[in-house]
C-alpha cells in the first residue's frame, strides 16, 4: 500500500516515569496515515506504556503528544471525547464484557456514542463481526464460549465499531497458535487496505512484523532507537536489534515471509 506522509500521531520529548523509575526519556515518534507501524522492544522498554500514553490512559511526566492534530491534554472533555471516538483499541486480553454476548459487546459503543437504537446497533454489530471473519452464529455466543482466535476477532470487531481512523493493537496475536496468528495478520492487512485506517501495533511477534508492518519502531535506552522498514531496522548496529532480527527466529520469520511472497499469485 502506498503511504502518504500525513502525520496522525506526533510524539516529542516524551518522558514517562513511575516514582524514580524512568521508562521513557526524550522519546520521539511519528505515525503516518495509512501505515501499520510495529512497535517492538525488550522487556521493560515500555511498549504498552507508550500506547497507553498516546490514547490518554497514562499521563506523561513531560513532552507532548498530538493525535490527529490535537493535543488531548489541552482539550475540553467534549472535544477530547470526539477525538477518542476516532480511534479503536484492542487490548492484549481482549477486554470483552464476559456477561454480554458478542453482538451486545459491540453494540454498546454504538448505542453510547452514536445514539443508535439497540436493534440498529446489534444489526451493525453483526456486520462488524462478519467483517472480521466470524460466522453469523457467533454473534450470540459469550466470550467464554470462544476460542482464543475468535476472541481476538471479536475484540477487533469491537475496536472497529465506530469506524476508527487509528487502530491501536497491544500484542494482538499473543496466545494464538501459529495458524491463528497468521490468519489474524492477513486479516489486519486486508481490513487496513479496504477501510483505510492507520495502525499502531505493539508486538513481539516476528512473523507479524514481516507479514503486516510497513515500518518498525524499536524502543531501547528509554527512547525510540530507530525507525524504518524492517530491512532498514535489521541493519542497525545494536546488540538487541541484531539478536532479535538476525537470530534464528528472525531468520526463520524472514524465510517464511519470502516464501509467502513467492507463493502468492500476482493480480
């Protein structure tokens, strides 16, 4: 997919700390319209903290974050809510309401934010579920009745409920078997291409990086160490980067991605 350079998220000089423990310091990052950006880093580098800071769930110690041209911290409650409705979030655990079936889970934001009737909201919820590849009968199932892969798809459907411009995903393939993870990766790219949203994707899954991401951002040393295409990032002279991208698992993911490209029919 050809990318524009319109910036939808701008992070400058970000500092996050918990007590005396500094997570981020002087962190800069841009997310461009239409791209899937994969955010990676070792344990403790604050990948999820960065995501939560951008969507407003964690207040940074300093620096600024602009989302869709607005600094969320300076907005009045109504203006901030309007911006927040323009992005969807898929948390690592799915965060579905266990007491509600799938169509009810997805209908809630449609009723709350769009003012739809329950019947209309649930009808649209079934469309969103179908969009993520779930069968029609899944709409009346509860989260406890679903496989891990189905929970991820249902959570994605809820994240897409309000037709977001930016989609935030926190380890979306965690806990899935390789087949389910690969199917989710393909689904993400297909939906991005069809619907035109932008994706901020926190992951440790090398296969996801190769299959889905246009650019990679590596968190290290309390900041974004490097950003670029996967090929560009993999050449970075850093011990963690080299071990991650060029170790045995990195090479296996690269070979798998190349095989997929060779075996995919050209249109």
